[in-house]
C-alpha cells in the first residue's frame, strides 16, 4: 500500500505545547467564521451585489470541501506537519488579500484562496490530536479543541462588531495574521515527526474528478432557479456533468492504489452514519450562521455587535456539549449521546422557525445555543468513534472524510439556502410591487443592513423589504428544520453495540 510509517519523537514532541499550537491554528479558522458572518452585512452594504452574498461563503466552503480529503490523504502519506504548514501559509495569504478586496467579485476570488488553505487546518489539527493521545484521552482532548469555538465565539463577534462599527471591515480578515504566525512557530519548535521515505502514487485523477463534481454541484444549486431556469440548457448541462464526474470519481476510487477517498472505511455502519449525518448537520450549520446576522440586523434592526452575539451563543453551546460528551460517551455510548444531540438540533431549529421581527435577539441567541449544544454532542461523538474504529494508517483520511462531509454540507447549504433566499425574496417583491414607490429588487435588501440607509427609507418600503426578508428567511429555516429531522432519523441507525470505550 505504501502508507506512511510515521512516529512522533516522544522525547522531542511536547504534547501540551503541540496541543496549544494546534488549538491556535484551529482558533484562526474558528474566529474567521464568526467574524466574517458578523461583518458580512457591512461588507455587502459597502461593496454592493447582495445577489453575490452567498458566494462569499460558497467560494470559501467549496475549496475547503474539495481540498480537505486531499490534505487528509497527503498527511497519511507524507506526515501531518508539512501539510499543515502549507495550509496555514496559504490561508494567511488569502486572508491578507481578502482585506484588500474592492469588489464582491475580488473578495470571492480571494476567499477561494483562503479556503484552499483552510482545508488543511481543522482535519489535520484534529488528526494530530488523535495521533498523540490515546483512545481514552481523545474524548477529553476533543472537548479542549471544541472550546476553541467558544473562545472565538466570545472574541470574534465582539472584535468583528467593533471593527465594523469603528474602524473598517477590512481588518476582520487581517486579525488572522499574528495567530497563524504564532501557530507556525510553535508547531515548528515542538512537533517532531519521523517520516519513513517511500514512493507514493498521488491520486491526481481522483482529486480532479472530485473538484469538478463538487464545483458543478455548487454552481447548479446557486444559479438553478435563479439566473438559470431549472429547465434551461445550462442547468441540464451541469446536472449531466455532475452525474458523469461523480460516477467516474466513485468508479476510479475503487481501483486507485492510494485513493483520495478509500470507500472501504464507509463499510463500517457507525462511520457511514456519522459521515452522512455530518452532511445534513453541515447544511443546518451554514443556514443558521450565514443568514442569522442578516435577520437580526435587517429585520430586528439591531447593531452588528448584537447580531454577532446571537451567533456567539451557538459557539458557546458547542464546546460546553463537547466537554460534557467526554463523560457521556463513556457512560452512555456513542448512540445515546448522539441521539441527545439530535433532539437538541430539532428543538433549536424549531426556535428559528418561530422567530419573528418582534422576538428579539435573545430568542435568536437561545436557538443558536441549543443548536450549538446539539452540534457539540454529535460532532464529538462522531470524531472519537471514527478515530477509534480505524487504524493509524487511515486515521488522517477517515477524520478528513467526516469533515469533508460536513464541509460538503456547508457548501450545499450555502448554495441551496442562498438560492432559496434570493428566489423567495425576488418572488415576494414581484408579488408586492404595487406597494412601493419604485422598483425593488433582491439587491434592495442592502438598504436594510446599514442604519443610516435604513432610516432614509419610507415606512412602506422598509416594511415591505423587512416582511419580504422575514418570509424568505423563514423558508430557509423550514429547510434547516427538515434537515434536523433527517439528522435525528439517521442517528437512530447508529449500532446499539457501539460503546464509548471503543479503542
């Protein structure tokens, strides 16, 4: 097989300091998510092109989803350290460029670069922890990693909101630079690997087919029913291209010597269920984190700081649940822990479905917290279960495969839910065109996202835009609730024999 025979030099690898460096790298990615979501209303208000709103997330998530499997496999072949280094450096380059963006188009291009690097950070950081800690220690340490999201949740929206209000949104991307440099220095000093040199066969064909198929799917979901009617030749061409490339990818991976995605690991039912459920929860996650600030600012008329802290609640619930799951996995097992998380996802999604303009930001924060709690229980149980099921030689790709499915869910969700939002808002404004003085379009929603521009609107136009945005976002949250129900059903298929003490 030519797999990597890698050992960590125990005398030189300092586990606590490596864990700190890994957490710093993950914090860089985590704070990016909370800050950009908080800043997006200000960014789109400044750069315009509200119709491209979802592309800012989709571009980043696309490259993240496509590269995570490739990085995971490369880390199994060549070692964790050089691949993680490469990813952090590319991420930092993309972050610098994003801060200099002068249009939505250029920002989207720079987000592609940023996502290309981000694909290496979380999966390899998580794999390193799986390597240097025993099966009994992993659940507890995964809780530490999850706490990174809680810390970023408190600092990210606060810093992001302050920068947007008092400085400029450009700085929300540059805050990553010192964090990335510190992580690189610490990993260089304290993580030491002994890599056995072997000749490997890189699965370039698999990587190419994966990139084309996922990119095609994203374009189809974003543009289908919007710019291109569902029956148009463009949409039909994309559907055919996706079917051909994804079929070729699956066929090729079954015959490749060192495949990007070894499907044999999916034969274990617990891994299969964990990966498919990560897809559905990924769709939920992006649906809430991408569009909640828009609802809180545009409909509830709150500040960017308040909008940011409604998302903070999710990232606080997540690490709390992840920390609790360490003991729950041992006492209850993977299945029951995951089922409790699935119930929390249902309850949190229902909170968003019932949210109105008069509900207030506290209601939004409660929904965020409950969803975050559910995510913390399920994601931690999945990762610990997967890393305990496979051998070291497949741990990198197995961990990456699970994160790929969540990233794929994020990508599908950003495209699908962004398309639903634009489509429903366009229909609403078209149906109520006679109630406004001028012609309103989807881009008119930009006017709700800045207080000074919102205050200049006539009461009838403001109410029309807010009602349209409310109804459109409710469509998004109904889809989120549907995927929460699907996630719960999938979790119920986890084998009952799975125990938290699996090695």
